[in-house]
């Protein structure tokens, strides 16, 4: 289910998350149940059921988790952003980034920082601060060798630069990262990156 979520395939996520929740309940593995409920919430939100998705995510996160809590907080923040609850999204991201620093669980840090920049942009904050978060997300992803998360950060930065009229710079940074990929072109991340490159060409 997590692999499908990272590929943003909501129907497959829902199917596997429901199965995981059932097995976790049957075998009394509490934290796996929390993961399953949380992933169901994300999937439902992608299918237009934002409020139900938030409720499920909150239920899942209320169950003690041994690991990956920062990842699930990122998913909750994403849903809040989708339904226009920017303040709630920012609060969740602040919590998640504090946990990153407290626990050292850093594998999804680049995405947390990128989302923070996106939510700041939604508040109308000065674009310089928004841009600094996208650059920070890029740097974290590069340091970790997280190419997919670097692509997401590059798309966010390229969109910002496009709005600022910096089309050449936007195309250059995105095309460089996009050219690294040799597979996965059916994923939404790569499809969105390709579509943006075409508009910038």
C-alpha cells in the first residue's frame, strides 16, 4: 500500500490498506492497523472524500506507531491542503518537522519541507521564503539520493519560477532532473513533470 501511495495510485492503496487493516485487527498488531487506517484516509481523500479522509487519518494517527509517523503526518497535511485548510496543514507540518528533528526519522523530510513551502505559498507569503523551502527540499533530497522527492521539489520550484516569468531557469532545473529517470513514466509525478516541461518549452 505504501509503494502504491508513493506512486499516487489511490485505488490500489485503498484495496491493500483495507486488507492490511483487516489482518492487523485479526492478529492484534496494533500499529499496522494504524498504518492501514491512515492509508485508507489518504486514498479516500484522493477520491473526493476529503473530510472522511481526514477523519480516517486522525483515527490512524491516534494509534501508537513504531515508525513512519512523519510520513503519515505528511499525508494528513496533504489532505488538509487539498480541502483548503491551510492553517491545519501548516500546524501538522510543524509537528512532523519537530518529530524529524527529535527522532531522526528523515526519509520523508524533503517532502515535508516541500509541502511546507506549498502551504506557505497558499497563504500569500513572500515568494522568497517559499522559494527557500523548495531549495531546501531539493538539497535534502539530493543529499539523500531521493530522486523522486527531488523531482517533486523541482516541480514546485519550476512552477514558482514560471509564475515569476523565469521560464528558462524553470525548464533547465526540471529537465535536468527529469532526464535522470528511465522508468516510471506512468506515475503521476513524472506525468506532471513532463506536462510542465512542455508548457515551459
